[in-house]
């Protein structure tokens, strides 16, 4: 008997049929359940506050409030939610600049709407466990379209070793790969990443990659 609580998922999309299809797929999984739905970003903020999901699948293009603005408000405007869920953007285009903006605001990646049901479910599991669903090369392709911004003073607070770990993370390397390159233990790498996130006030590895490419700190 499985006693582990299922992954709580919220769906935000203005197409009722699409939401219904995703609900059927997700609720058929033993380890996840849909706890709320919304048809636009404004409804989504209220729904997220009421249901406290672990993962949100958020459509990019909606009206009157789109998924990008909803993501911004969720992470930067003190939205009344008990916790901050992991947000995955739903988009039609592989290199969608709107999805890129949502990632800057705090989303952990994006899914194409033509993705297979199996890939959607595996993505949810990956994100819920703390992983990223956006390959480094994909992220660089969409972020390279934007002009660079000045390097923040906080970056100067990183130690030399932390900067090396930061650079390796920006390449999309795993903890094990970084440990091998820098001759460190994986636990030490994890400690450095935690320190980097605190010093730069970032949420996760995806935000580290975004930070590196926005400020042209890439390797």
C-alpha cells in the first residue's frame, strides 16, 4: 500500500478541453492528483492560494491575465499562497520568448503542448523532486535574444571556488560532473550551490543559469 502523499497539481489554461484531457492523464497516475484548475492568470492566483499545489502547469497565452504575469505576481508580488509551487509553463512554441520571461520570474521550465502524456507525467515528477525540465542549450537559445544587464554587486561576494561551481552549473552540469571537474565531493558541491543561491538570492539551479546568461557570466 502506497502511503506517500500524491503530488498536488494545479492546471491553468484557457481551453477547457485541454485542461480536461490533462486532468484525466494526471489523475490516472498513482502518485499525483489534480487539486485545482483555472482559466486565466487572475483565477490561477486565487486558486493556488486556496489549494496550495506542489506543481503548477501554467499556459503562457491567456486573457485577461496571461501566465507570464501570473508567474511574476506569484513570485514577486506577495501573492497570498502558503508556499511557492514549482511552475512549468505550457507553450506552443519551442523557443517562446514569453516562456523565457516566465522563467526569469521563477518558473522552472516549459513544456510543449504537443508533449506526450508520459513525458508530461515524468516532467512533473522531475520538477517535484527538485530537478529542472529545461536543458541548458534550450535556455541559452531563448535567453541569448535579450541584451546583457550589468553584473550585480552580489556576484562579487562569491568566492573563487563558488564562481567555478557557478560557471559549471551554468553549463548545465550535474553535481557529480561538477565534483569530477573540480575534484570535490558531491556534498561539497551541494554546499557551494546552496551558498551561491543564498548570496545571489536565487531559488534554484534554473535561476542560476538565467542569472549567468542575463549577465553574460556564461563559460
